[in-house]
C-alpha cells in the first residue's frame, strides 16, 4: 500500500475546503465527528457519514495533527491577552474588591511571583549556583 503524501501546514491550508477546515477545528474541541460536521455546516442528515469520510482522508488527519496541540492559538489565547484581561479587571471602578484581589493573585501566579525558592538537595541544602534570590 502506498504511503499518503505528507503535506506542509501551508499546503494543507490550500488543499482543504473551508468546511473541511471548520470540521477539523470543531473536531478537536469535543472529538465528536458528527457534531463537528454539523457545526462546520454539513447537513444534519449526513453528518455521521461526512464525519466518517473526513476522518479517513489522510490530509484531514494531517491537518488535525497540526492543530490539535495548539489549543492556545485555536482559542486565540495568549499570555499577553490573559495579562490584559486581568489588567482590565483591576482598572474597572465597578469591579468588586474580591474580583480585584482574585485578578491580582492570578496575575501574580501567572507571572511566577509565587515560585518557591529552589534549593539544591544534592549540595546539602545549599543554593543552586548561578541563581540568586532577593533576601
């Protein structure tokens, strides 16, 4: 049996139809082919058949493999967008005190301000060379 052609992401983006791309993006959310087919715009009467057919196409499988591990990009979530979201809460006059404290705590966690001091256990509890901490 002949091996399927391996495409680059750019080639796949050109090869897939918009419905196929939408199917793939919907599929990685719940891993439900029929649901993904309906949400991608395929007929409800043929959603299972289309899903089965799509999932057997090597180029669709390859595209799914490219996008499935990039959830942050799929959801348009970046560290910067998260920071801006927390900053928006902190800047809102109508935000409750509790919301502002929660936003600050989450922001500090995200920025690594609560990281524990690292101790080199192989050096009888001495500090790790090259790492300094404010004391």
